[in-house]
């Protein structure tokens, strides 16, 4: 009765009677939508960075002062007694825009412990700069590349031709550990001895050269160096390369403009 009287009074005074609000139930699918959104948010936050970012990130911490060659270029493995000789090779008369012309640094591992006589003879030639400014005068595809004839030095340099003694042939090692064959990358003296001062590197397996009298290979070039050797331009033999080498640069440039040359050689590492 009190409630009815109160309502009556409210009606008389014009005041609205407060009504009790009804609670609406959420749609049945709303909970699923919220769960899916939360799950997607968690997966997005936990996703790793793209592959490119993940690989390039460490580079920002690298020492930018280091040359790229210090990372990409590796020195050949040197055993005890080995000596690493390096030679800069160019194609001096080629167009600078010709990227196909041979150029780079040859890495020659001299195996002194396996062939001490031939190795020491070769290293002595390097020390006396015999191979500096040397043209690769004999280039035979699939066979060998040969150099070692001194050419007149430019700009009035020392043109004295060094004479080298003929060394004895190294006996085969008793332990059987030897290069022992003219395989790809093996370096040997032309003519089987050091008296001419000429060397050749095998571009393929030339086992028939093992039967010729004289020394066996005493050094090896790594495959990166052999790729440079493979890019050297090949002139047909017997076109007067040797005579042109002895006359000098002008003759070589006129007759053999695509010929390659070793600019200088030096001993990089000596493990002894």
C-alpha cells in the first residue's frame, strides 16, 4: 500500500517514477570474437623479424673500418714449412671498362718441406724480383700458363737479367707425402729445372708431364687463383710472343694488347 501511495503522489507532483533497468545479455558470438582478437594480437607480437632484417642486423655492429676483402678473402691453409707467395696480375693494355679482362692476386703456396731444393730456388727468384713485370707469354687452353722471361723495365728501371743456378732435383719424400703430379693448380719449373727461371701452372690434370725428366711440382695455387688464371686471354702459340717480351711494353701492346702480366710478387707468409 505504501508503494501505491508513493506512486500516486509522484503522479500528482509530476515526478517520474524510476524504473528498474533490464540487463541485456550479450550476443552469443561476442565472446568468440574477443578471444580471436586477443589470440591474433599475441601471435603478432611474438612474430620474429623478417629474414632480411634478421640477417642484416649484425652488420650494424661490425667494424666499418675493415675492408670487405678481410671478410670474403681467406688465406690458404699453410702447413709447417709452407710459404705463401702472392702475385698481382693485370691485363695492362685492356680497356678499363672491360670487366672480363684478367686481374687479381694469385696465392701460391710453396711446399718447402716437400720439395726444398725447387722451393728455395723459386723463393730466391721472388726475393730478387725476377717475376716482377712478367708477361704470361704462353697460355694454352686446358693445358698450362707459363711465365718467367724478364722484360725491359719501364721508366729506365734496372734491366739487368738475373742468372740463376741450376738446382738438383728433389728426391721423392720417404713418407710418400708429395704433390708428385702435374694436376690442376700445381706449379712447376719449365724444362724441369730452375736455370731458365720459367715456371708454369697446370690448368688441368697433365699426368703425362710427370714422365718427363726434371723436377716435380713444388707449389700449388688455390681455386680462387686458378679462376683468375682461367680468365687470361689465350693467343695462339708461335706468334712471336717471346721476341716481343724481350723487346718490351710497346711491342707487347702493339702485337698482343690482350696479354696479361704479373706486376709484382712477394713473400706474404713464411711458417719457418
